[in-house]
C-alpha cells in the first residue's frame, strides 16, 4: 500500500483495484485534487480504513480476486457508513449489477470504459456530500453531548426525586434528591439497600400493588399519594408521577418517573381539615364547656397526645379552676385528673397560672427536670408516665377565658410545630365565646322585634282586610243608591214631581259624598302600604285648571262664593300624574268652598325657575274662616281638622289634605299653607315641570326620544300638531329593530301608519299621545317588561280599550293568559261612563245592542237593566257565572257586563271557561267591580289580548302574517 499524495490538507480518496495500470490511471486522474490512498484488494482496503481516519470516498473495481467490489463495499457500508462508495464495473448483466448495487449500497456505479470527466464529477459530488454529512454528524454529536450534560445536571440537581425501577421492586436509576427524600446518603446507597420497594418503603405494602395495577391498564399515573418510611423509620408522605416501561412486544418491565415529598402539604391539609371540622363542631354547640370538651378531644386525637384538660377563671376571676372538660386516650390517668380537680392557680403561679398571667403558650419539655414549685403536679404526672406538656391561652376580646393544657408520654421534635395550629384553634374558641354571647343578646332582641313586627303586621293585615272588605261591601249598596237616585230623578222630572226631585238630589249627593269618603280612606290605605302608583303623562296645565274649576261650580253656588282664575293659556305642558294632580286641586278647592261663605276664592297658576329646576306653582287662596297657628301644624295629618267644632259644623274625615300632601311628595313636589284666623287661607302647590325626572335620577332619560321614531314623517307629525293621521295607526313596542323594520314595511302597504317605541316607557308615552288603533307589544324587554306596560295601558281610561297583540320568545305563556277583558267599570257605576263605554260596541249601527249582565246583586242588576234599556239595549240577566254560561247556549249577546265577585263561578273563571268554548266567537267583556284590582288581576284580565305569539315559532314573514290576521280580526283592516 502506498500513497500517491503527501499533502495531508487534501480530501482523502481510497482507490481499490487489483490491476496496477488501473490504479496508476486513477492516481493520475485525481492526484492533483485528492490525497490518494491505494489498495490492491479488498482486504488491504479494509485494513487502510481501519487505520486511516476521515476517508471520505472509496472507488472500487468490481472484479477482484478473493473479494469482489460488491463484497468489499457491503462491509464498508456496515463498518464505515459515512464513507461514500463508488463502484467501477464492466458487468453487462443488468440483474447482477442491480443486486450488486443494492447489496453494497453504493453512492454511484460507473461502467467501464468510463469517461474521465464523468468519473471526476461523481467523485467530486461524493466528496461534497461526505463533507456535509461530516459537518452534520459533528453538530449532532456536539448537541448530543450538550444535551447529555444538561440532562445530567438536571438529573443531579433536580428538586424532585427521579427514578427507574424494575417491576419486582428494585431501583435501576436514582438521583441524589430521591436518596435525600428517603434519608439515604447517596443514590448508590439507596439502589444497593432498597431491593424490595413494596416492603421496605411503603407503610401499606398493598399500596405498591395498587400502583402497579393502575399502570398495567393506563400506562401513566399522576399524583399517586402514599405514606412511606425513611431510612430512620420515620414516616413521610410522597406523591409520584410515573409512566410504565415496556418491551417492544408490550410486556411491562418497569417504571420511571418522579417523587415529591408532600409531608408539609399533607400536614397543612390535615390541620386545615381539623380546623374546619372543629369550627363546625364547636359552632353547633350551645355552651362554652361543650366546645372545650370537643376541642380537647379533637386535638389529642390529631396529635396523638395522651391527655387534655382546661382551666377557666373563677366567678370573681381571682384564680383558675379545673374545667369539667377533659380527655384521655389511655387508662391510668384518673388519679392525675382527681388531683387536678382539687387545686387552683393564681395568676403567674404554676403551669396554667403562668400562661394566664403572660397570655402566651408555654412548653414543659421534660417534667422530670422541673422543680415542684414550677410544676405543682410534677410527681402525680410522673407516676402516670407523662413526660411533656403544652399550655395555650384561649382569649376573647383581649381577655383570657380559658387555658388548654396537653400532656404526652412520648414527646418528639415535631410536637413543637403544633403550637401554631393549637393557637389558631384557641383563637376560634375565643371567637366562638364572643359570638355565642352576641348571638344570645341578638336572639333576645330579635325575639322582641319579631313579636313587635308580628303584632304590627297582624294589625296592618287586619286593617287592610277590613278596609278592602268594607270597600266592597259599601260600594255595592252605594252603587244602587247613587244609580237609582239618578234614575228616579229623571223619572220624577218627567212626571213633574219637583218635590221628589229635590229629595232625590239629596240622596244622590249624600251617596256621592259617602263614596268620596270611602275613596279617600282607600287612597290613604294604599299610600301607607306603598301600593299607590303614580302614572306619568304629558298634559296641558291651563286645560286641567279649567276643567277642575268648572267641576266645583255647584260648590261655589251652594256657598255663594265668587271664583277668580288667573292662568295664562300659554303656560304649557306638565309631565306628572293628571288624575292625582286633579285630585289635589279638587281637595284644596273643595276645602276653600266649604270654609268660605259669600266670599272670594282665587286660583293663580304660574311657571317659575329655581335652583332645583323649573316648576309650576298653583296658589289657591280664600277669604274664609282661616286656621289658628297651633292647628296648622297638624293640618296635613290623617283624620285631623282644625278643631272638633269644625268637624261638627262642616263635616268630613280630615283625609283630603293629608292625601294631597302625600300625593304632592310622591310627584316630587310639596304643598304649603299660610293662614290667619278669621281672614282666610292660602295653599300653595309646587310641582316640577317634569315630576318623573325630578323624582328619580335613575330615569333621567326615560322620556321619549323622538329621534328613535322610524321616519321623519312620524317625527314631524308628533312635533307639529300632535294629531293622529286620518288612516289607522299601529304602535309597535319592541326592543328588536327587525320587528320594527318588518312591521313598518309590511303594514304600511296595507294602509296603516306605524309608530315605533323601543322600550316600555317610550311606548306608554307614545300610546297616550297618539291613541293607536292597535298595539304590538313585546313581553321580554329591558327595564320595563311587557306585562308592566300592559297593566299601565289597561289602568288608564284613554288606553284601556286599545287591542293588543303580545309577542314572546318563551313558550311559558299559554292559552290561560288569553282570557282578556275589553274594559273596566268600577262601582258605583257612573252612568255617563257606562253609556260612553257601551257606545263603542255598537259599531255605528242604530239597531239595539244585546247585553248580558252577570251580577249576583239583584239591586245592581235591576239598576243596570233600567240604564241599558233606556239606551236602546236588549238585556239578559244572570245571577252568577254558571247561569251566564248556560244562558249563552240560547242567546249570544253583543256585549257582556261581568261582575268579578260572584258565587259558584266568579268572573275570572267565567272568562276562562268562555274563551275555551269553540261554539261561541269572542264576545267583548266589560268588567264591573268594586274590587281593588291587583297586578295579578290586571295580568289575568289583560284586555283585548287575542293571542300571544311566540316569536321563535315563526320566521319574521310568518310572524307578520299572524299579526295581520289579528288586525283583520280586530276590524282595523277590512275587506280582505
């Protein structure tokens, strides 16, 4: 073997050929570019590869004696895979050639005779690839060495134990931390000494088998907690995270993973659980001694100590005496207990006395080393085998209320760590002591308050029940008195019986007066119960003043008084409750007429601005009897008048001004009075221009914002003359803009004018302003839901008769809500209201209107018949709901007048049963009642609600079609 090149900086090229001429030729071709190494056969080539490092490329002839090129290159591929192999062959058998190439895994084969350029190019390519492979191999080797170093560092310095074990319980690998966890000096010591993990480490040997069973089926186990022994025999808690190690065929051969020492965490958990259990247990007891007994028992059981006792201050707090609470886990401590019961300790003397005086825990580590003066019970304790003691104070509000003392026969270093735990328990006991004391005081106070509250509630319930019952019972006969007196007046006038007319007028006026008294009492009851509601609306102040002063003309004539009204017709609009403001004005004006004879009453209204905002000022002055200064102070109190002589002379209950005062406050205003005895009185009523805004800052922007309306035409109509369009109008109240879009586009084509409101407050204001022909109302809306809006609409005379279509997204509202009434008349029945109400159901026809009266009171029934017959009505009568339902089988009326309070079947049940009948089309129902309707009543009597449409059951187009069908049913759309 010889080298044709001595330049060691060139890449090495090994040439193998058994013919010298071929070797010489190849040497001549490559000697300038490579360090050439030659071999005459395969054996020599293998020897060179073994001794020469970094031979990048080998070029071998195929036909050689003893070892062919294929055989040589096959061994090179196995022994030196980084060396690129090139085969020179003169083979013409393609099959043999392919087999040779595959067997030797050559980089390239070149057939003889070859072209020099091709051979040089192939060798060059092989050389470059070898360099690339060499560089990559070097990098991988460096990376591997670095990774091994990092892994070794992690393994050696890990804060968790790392291990690999066999399935039979021997350690194969362990790091230093694992050895420290188990108390061994080194990993090697652990591996050599622990040969059976189940028996040598686990406190419960079966725990190891549970561990293996889990890994057989799941391959991994996380947070597997067990109690184990350390080398010194002490016990600790560990948590293991392990995966199974298997052979290629899946056979389980061992485990590898990590171990954490969780002793401190487990201890903390156990202490926390002890605290929780103790807190619950001692909170459930009724006295402090029971709490002490439970605490002593739980602590001894947790710590393993043998004896626990408690010392408490005596009644005069001069000495500590032994508490009845104590605990012993072993026999033989009775003598020590009896000795303890016979003695007491002063502050600073003896074991418990020192803790009492210093108010901090104290240890006695070895009782035998203590002097008898320092531990008075030294010898009794030693006779029982007690060696160590711990005493801890129980404090409540900086005052020691007890001392807990514990003793053990076998102390250990870990016991000293329990001072914090027992101190926390002592704190809980002290807190309990305070809480029990406060609870007892609170319990006594609550019992007194509960008794007083129950008495007040019972009195209020009795009063409310009495007022409600009396209201119904009084209004029903009053209904007959007022109604019949009005009918008889007309009959007497027709017969020319003037004397009877005057008497009947007195009966009528007395009945109305009595009705006013009942209404005042009911109003005051509602105000006191917080159930009287204010319904805000916009209305013209001069118009209200004119209507109110006109209504008191009979009182003016009766007392020969002259009325002067100063009210600019351009004063404008107020936003408040029109009905309640009118009630206040009438109360004050009625008082002025009552207490003034042949005098002057002056009403002045103006609009003023103050720091609180803009407000209206209503001033009502008279030249009457006046009020003394001492009586002015009680003027606005219920059931009070100026003095008893006034009551006897002028009558009344004294509720009018009290109600007016409360109503003014509820509307965000006030009422004041100035008076001089014998010269008259002046009442001034102050109300904000916007009472709702002044009353609640939460709803500052709750009034209707006209920019929310759907079109400019709508806005201009509202802002201009506030007139309804000549063609039918629909109001949509819904927070879903898509509903507005579809109803506006769909209904406008049918000749309807569509208004929009996006919340309940805006919808109510717009409904009062435009009085639409129908309302589409969403049940689910923010702030004010649909049921609240429905109740408001039905409680107001202007909007009570408007048909309503309810929309909902929930299926909870079923047919039971579709039992609506169309209108309401409250007893005593106002004849004019009755006439105007029934006229709405004639539909412009002069033919008689058939009416069914369902009323159990014969007098009211007869009175209604006479009123209706005078109005060209055909009348049928029924005593209760059952009789009315039977009568409907023979006669189907145009209208039903229905009393709610009837025997057998009341008005609510009657409406429900009527709506269920398929043989009778929907009949308008007018409720006649003396009952004060509740919110639930208004929902049950939700008038004109023909159908509750569930939005989720329809597409928007289908929903619109359902709405259109209801509008045809209402008669708003015609000629379909």
